């Protein structure tokens, strides 16, 4: 009888330990050890004609440290509003309606944390427009950031797409693909572009104000690859790289089997 009771007790202890271990793996460990993720957000990336009275919602995979998320939240152009929480769901409600015909970009950085101090697994960035024009400003001077902006306009259900490269030097380490019906432009202006020969005190072409300077050191790299019709490059300074004139060079803008591609007010040149 005692042996049977002892056996039952041992089985109960093992079952209890197994249950505790299962709880640790499925409940405790995920909450304390695994970084939170973005599950969904609204409006969707690239949405156009969004109602002016819309709210922004972001759903997380875990309960979050609310102050850290609110500090990591940013919207451009700046909009004043309030944060509302319902479990894992954050809602941003503007104090006033969004502006007409404006593109807004929302970011939540990895500074956002869950209630156990784990940082957000990856940052979030999405854009939406209150009109039919999707106009995105690139946020970092890298080819990856340029591609991210182009992916956003490519996802939009509009043919009115503009990607603006603010004045800076953009280092290209990978090829950027430009979708159809897109304008890629800088904010500067090239002056004296019609001077065929320099005589006397005539000034060579120059930028005033300065513009986005896209540059690579990879002599084999295609910087911009056009993948659709009706694409315009405007007011950009694009600098490729060559090893020697005999060996050829990388390509600043590559266009193949695409119609209505315009390059205006741009400076394309190479360095060794």
C-alpha cells in the first residue's frame, strides 16, 4: 500500500513539474524573453484618399510599456493628438482632422518596449495620404531608405507618386528599383545648364540651392533601375564609378523596354 501511495505521489510530482515547465515555455518565457512584434496597423501602407477624421491604430503581440511606445511614436508632418490603449492595441487620435491632400508617415522605433523591458523586434514605418497624391520624403541618406520609400509608393493605389530626396549625400550600396508612374526628385536646382562653352567670366553649371547627391563607389552597380513606364528623374546629382574608360562603368540610371522615361535638370557623371 505504501509503495502504491509513493508511486502515485511520484507521478503527481512529475506531472506538476511538467506542467510548470510547460507554463514556463508557453507563458512565462514568451512574455519575459521574446521581443514584441507589430501584428497589424491602420491605415495600411500606401493608402490614399484616407478620411480626414481617421485614427491610427497599431496592434502589438504583447502588452507594452505604454510610455516607451508613445515616446517612440512619431508622425510627419507633426500632428497633435492623444494616445488610447486597449490591451495590446494603441490608438492615436488627432486633436483635429488631418490636412487635405497631405502624405503622412508614421514611425515607431525599436525604443518601444514591452512590460518586461524587451525592445520592439523591428521598427515600423508606413505612409498614407489624405488625397490621391502619394508624396514620400526619404528619411535617411542610403539606398535602402530610398528603396523603402519607393516600395511604399509602389504599394499605393494611385498613379500620382512622388519620392523626394532631401538635400544630402546618398551612398548607394544596392540597386534601387523605380516603379511605374513615379517621380524621383531632389530639392535643388541646376543653374547655367545651357552654357555650351565657357568663355571669359561665364560660370559653369552649378547647383543653387544644393540638391540630393547620389553616389556609389561600386563600378558595377546600377544605381536606379526603371521597372515601368512614365518615370521621371528630376533635380538629382548622380555620380557613378568607373575603374577605367576601357573597362566600362556602372550605370547611374538603367532603362530597358520602358516608355515615357524623362530625365530633367539632373547631373550625371562618373569618378574613378
